[in-house]
C-alpha cells in the first residue's frame, strides 16, 4: 500500500507511530484497582451538595484483609511525603482513590462554621489519630493528591474523627440532615470523619428563587402568588413584599382571584404589618366568601378560643352556621366557644347537634367524650 511513497515520508510516518501514546489514554477502561466511582447528592433547602469519589475497599485487590491496617498505615497520619508528583513532603490524602475526590456546592455554605463560596473543590485530608484537617482546594481536576498545592486552598477546617460501624467500601454519607444544614461524613473501615455543612440565608434563597419564578409561568396562577406570600409571612421576612404578592393573588389583572385562600393570606400579611383594621376587614370578607367551607372556618376560628377570644370565635361560627346550616363541624365550633364562655347548657345543645352530623366513628366518639364532660359541668376544651 506504500508502493508510491518516498523513503523520507515513510521514515517520518514510522517516527510518528513510535511516539504515539502507548497506554490508551482517554479511552474507557475499568477503574484502577477496581475502585468504582460513586456520587452522592444532598439537598439542603434549594442548595445542593454533591460528592464524586472513587471507593477503595478494606480487602485489597488480591483479597488480603487490611482491617486494622488502614489508618496510620495504608493511609498515613499527618502530611505524607510522595516521591511521585509535585506535592513533595507535604501531601495530604485524597479522601478516596484515583482522581480527586470532588465536592460541589450550588450555593455559598459554611463548613464547620467557616464560609466557603459556591463552587467545585478538590477534597483532601490530613488524617490524625483523632484530629483531622479537611482541605477544600480550588484545584479539583488532578489525580489523587500528587499535584496538591497549598496555595490553591480555599478553606481548611479541623474536625474530630470517631468510631463507627464497619464499612468495607469507603463511602461518603449525609448522616444528619435539617432544612438548613447537614453533616457530611467520610466512613471507612471502623472510622467516621464528620464535616458540618450549613447553608446560610436559606429563607432568603427561597425568597430570591420564588421572586424569579413569579416572573415566569408560575406567576400566571394566583395560587403561586398566594403560596409565595404565605411563605414570607411564615418566615417573617419581606412582609411588605408579602402583602404585594397577596394582593396580586387577589386582584392582579387576568390572574388574581378573590377566594378564601387568597383573602385569608392577604389578611395575614396585613396583620403581620400591623394593619389591624385592614386585616380585620379582609378576614371578614374571606369568612363570608362562598369558597370558605365549614372546615376552613373551623380551622381559623378554633385557635381563637385557645387565644382567649372565644366571643369572637362564637360570632364567626354562628355566622358560618347561618350560611351553611347543619354543616360539620360548625355546631362543634359553637359548642366549644359556648363552653369556653361557661355556657355549658348551650354548648351541650350544639354538641348534640354536632354528634348527629359527625362524618365518621372517630369523630363521633370524640364528640361523645366532649358531651360527657359537659354533662359533668366541665369545660369541653380542657
């Protein structure tokens, strides 16, 4: 096939062939040492934390059992000296096998109380018998820790290791999870290394995300505005924005709708801002609205009794009962309010009416117990 090619050309072709990589770089082969890759992701509110790593096992690839010889031997304590790579005498451990262990934060976090910006980091450790240094490096694309450079550190923290149930394969897990924080733990053999991660401003992250979402398709539905306002009220943040969003749920052109939920939320926002008269008028409108069902009224008015506003609750229940006669659980609400006011005979009459319309056995049994208290001259609310 090379019949018509010159001798110099053939020599050049041969030289190219012999200088080509011999190890099949860039192709997909089984992981070195059978250290399979793994990923774990934890959501903390709207933030995500993801760890990508390779998993060595306690038993070596030749089957030998290394239990009891992992920490301080296979994984040396302190900084390690490597003859390979550029880290020299100050090499940490990669926290896994093969390539960098990589941790990704979608939002700014704190690690052991210290701030760390959103981003992608190489994760390294300096093990100790109890005290470990955890390093987050801005270099996340190296092999192992051989190219580690402390000048690329984004953060170092110190944590304390502890005993843990045996694990054959090295693993990262989130062992403690809350709405605004979690504990990431490295676990292998009989040891656990916990790292506390928190997401500051979780409610602000939700607020900023919701604010942007309301500018898109979710904003075409009044329920989204109402639910968004409810969230701000519950979190006690951006209350003026909450009132604007609640008003949009009620009256935004082509979108807003007067409804029990939208009016109730608007009243809550006005009350949170100290606009008592406006809140009272809006709530009265909500309670009188055709969409306000008997359960809605009961769930709103019953807490007023516990708050010492039994007379106000009684008026609300009576108004609803005139609008929705015979509907469960309005007579029960009237009975509770009358009982709180010490009017046990009136309460007993309405409790018996409630028993007739109670929807199921558990509710019937509950009303019977309440009637028994009233018959003994006891407040049914206690």
